């Protein structure tokens, strides 16, 4: 996914590392090209991904915003920003999928396609998660995310999405979401509608209408229509 590498030999001469801003790395972070068989490549892909992100200021700011939200709901590592990123990237498949989405959008704009040359095994990402939006704010959090489709015209800051969610086009286009919104398991949000700030759309709700700020949208509770006759 993030470039092509040869395993480094101890005798290889390494180029001088670039001067990164303070707090991104610690000296021992750059040993991630080494390690036991099977681990060294995952470590190296992780390091290369973060170095690419750190080299693009706007992308780095967005990924930091994502990471800070993910650390609210998952375990958090201490140390440099890279150590925190590495911990989340290697522990959460959904976070790796989000990073791929963020990087792919920049790659599409800069044509740095070499960064995507390394084929990734299926376990690297949530393979049936689809994300597409021209504008996605920082703090996007994916809880499980399996069988989820997100096709929105805009997504604000701190957006939460669960598994089995469909957000997509319908009459008038695709939905737009404000800041601090959540779409829970099994919900469907379709059409050229506008969802305000601080809106939660509950599990299995169907929404094809505008929703104002500070709203909670839920579907009716399931009910028994009739009982089956005993044989």
C-alpha cells in the first residue's frame, strides 16, 4: 500500500534523516525497519506511511485530529506522535482504512502514486468499507465499519459511523453532515439532505429529510403484529 522496500542490511549506509518538527519522532522510532521476520515489514510500512503524512502539513493536521478522537475510544500509547500513530495503526484495522482514505485523497491531488505501490493483504483494511466525500473534517471515527457505505457531499468534524450503515445518493444528490454527528448501526441516510450539527441518527433509522441541529433521530420500536398459530 505505502511504497516498495528492500530489507536493510546492517552494512547498508543510510542517508541522513530529515529534520522533523519536535515531538513527531524519538531516536528509537527509526529502528522500525528492523525486527523479527513478519514484523519488520509491517513496522516499516507503518513508519513509511507516517513519514509521508508528516511531510504534508495539512494532511498531518487532519490525521492528528483523527488520532486524538480515536484515542478517546481505544487504548492510547505514550511517547512521540509516531509511537501513538503506530499503536493505533497496528491495533485498529478501521484506523488503517481511514489513513488509506486520507492518503489516497492527497495522492489523487499530487499524483504521488508510488506511495500506493505496495499491495496490502486483506487483513490490513476493512475490505467492505466504502468512503467517498469531497470534504471530510478531522476526527472521523469508524466503529467496526463492516459493510458500511459512506457517500456524502460533505462531512464535518468529529463524525462517528458504525457498521452496516448506508449513506448515499438519492433524490437531490447525497447528504451533507455538520459537526459532531453520529450514524449508528444499520441506519440509512439518503438524498440531497442536510444534517445539522450535533445530530445522532439511531440504529436502523431511515432518514431522507433535513435534520436540524441538536437532534436525535430514532426509528419506531419493533412490535409484534400477530402471533403464529400453534400447530
